[in-house]
């Protein structure tokens, strides 16, 4: 502050060419608080010394430290300090433009994410079991999109906004995002185990544990629902039945209906008809006596896991949208000198 006042006082002398006291304060801020101004700490600058993308940050920081050293040297003359400050002013002006472009890039990325989120929500209208909640979420996303556009306009002007809005939106193919469940070899091995004499049912216990745990993970903040899933899928009891050869067709169909119902409750409303049709097909096969368990069980468990993948992906998308909404106000503000 003392150095800034000294510079302000000297600025009344028209014969002395100098930067403004504001530039000096900016230099002190960069030197003392690089993480807040440059968004990178001194330790990170040292750790990323080979990263060319942060070269401007490092140079600006080092020059700011030189300014501080010069202006805090009691023996230094003002005329000797001003050239260093002038170099900092030129470099900091360059850095501010670089920072503005960096923020615009962040805002553009946020815009494309909002566009993708909005498309996903609008496409999911028919699937929702909570139409009112869905409309509220869509309205919230639209509001965030408009707020983001306003920030782009502030940072880059009409030209930047027009350029970003005219860029084709990101398309998301949900089918491509679904995880591939198991390999063909996994299900062939499962079938082979079921054909053994006596049949080997160990893999059923492993699959049931996976299904139970993934169902519970869909409701991390609902302990009562988790307990209901745990009780209805008592894997330890089922495993005991398997070991004592007590898991007959009737018992398995009860287990099948339990898992099927859980997945129906978590699934999309628009998919209920197809999901119910598949259930009827399985029950018809299981009671016809024409198909054996080595054919039915791999098909059933594979379909259960595929359905879980679909539900988990939809859940992840909704959670991402909510997190994106919560974080939208944390987009970096433009730096000031």
C-alpha cells in the first residue's frame, strides 16, 4: 500500500512515464495470492514447469514477484522500479485476455452440457413417473442455460454468444454409453456349470449379490428402501437353499418375480409394457417344460444386468444434471486488474 501511495503521488509529475497504481496493486495480489488470481498455486507452477499451457501464468507470477521486490526495496529509486512495472502491466494485460478466453471456453463447455441435459430430459418426458418433477427440472435447466448465456454475453459480447450458439449441439447416444454386461464366454461358462452333474449353482449367488448391491446403490439416501431390498433378496438364505438342493422351480420363480418387480419400480414408465411382455415370455418358458435351466438362467440374469445398466445410466444422468445445476453459480468470474 505504501508503494502504491508513493506511485500515486509521483503520478502527478507529468514528466514521468509510468503505469497506474492499480497495476502495482495487481502485481502485489498476483505475487501474494497466485492461486486466487491466476488459479494456480506456486507449488503447482513448480510441479508443472514443463507444461507450456501454464507458461504465461508462471511468467506473470515471476514478474509480479520482481515488482514486489523492487518496490519494497527501500534503496531503489522509483525511476528504476517503473520499467519492471511497465513490463508487468503489458504481460498482465496479455494474461487477462488469455484468462477471458479461458473463462469463455468454460462457459461454452457449460452451455453444451446444458443443451445435452435439456435434450435428454425432454426426450425422457414419456418415461418419467413424476411429470411435475420432470417439468420443474426442465424449467431449472432452461433457467441455468439463460444465465450462462448472459455470462457469455458479458465476457465475450454478442459475437462470442452467436458463435457458441451456432455451434452444433453435442449429441448423446445413451445406448452407446451402456456398459456391456459380461462376455459371451461368461454366459457360456455359466450354462456349462448348470449342465454339470450335479449342477453347479455358485455363480447364482455371485450374481444375486451384484444385483442386490446395485439396486441398493440406486437409493443411497433411502435406508428403508435399501432394507426392503435386503430383506426381499436374502442372498444368504437363497445360497443355503441352493447348497441343500431346496431351490426348486417354484422358489426360483418367486425370486425371479422379486427381482423383476424391483427393476420395474426403478425403470422407466415407457418401458413397462416391454418389461412385462418379457416377464410373461420367461414364465411361459419356465412352465412349459421344454427348456432347461442351463438355457433359461443365463438369459434371465443377463437381461436383469442389462436392465440394471439402463437404470443406472439414467440415474447417473439425472444426478449429473442436478450437480451441474448446483455448480453453475461457481463458474469463474472475470479477473480485474
